[in-house]
C-alpha cells in the first residue's frame, strides 16, 4: 500500500520524500507548495525508489539519488 500526503512544511527546494512504514507500506510526502506538474514528477521519482527497493539497499543515499536522476 502507498499512502500519499501533502505537506506545506517542506523547504522550497524539497519536492518530497518517501518513507517505509513499520507495516511495510509506504508514505510519499509531497510539497504542497509546488505545482501539480512538480508534484507529479516528484511522485514518479519517489515511486521509482519503491519499485527499485531502495529502502532495502545499503548504498549511500546520494549515490541512489544520482542513479534515479540519470
């Protein structure tokens, strides 16, 4: 299960993030202050982290982010 919430507390430079919950579901948090198109792009990006099981990898987060942006 993937939950999606919007937050107006994120910094402007942060489109959002994903977290894995204790019940193995995920929550994608999107920046409420971004445009629909920015939110959609961020959602797709965070979804790629879920699909690629990035939360189960021991790789450094900056390296994973680099790969996801290629």
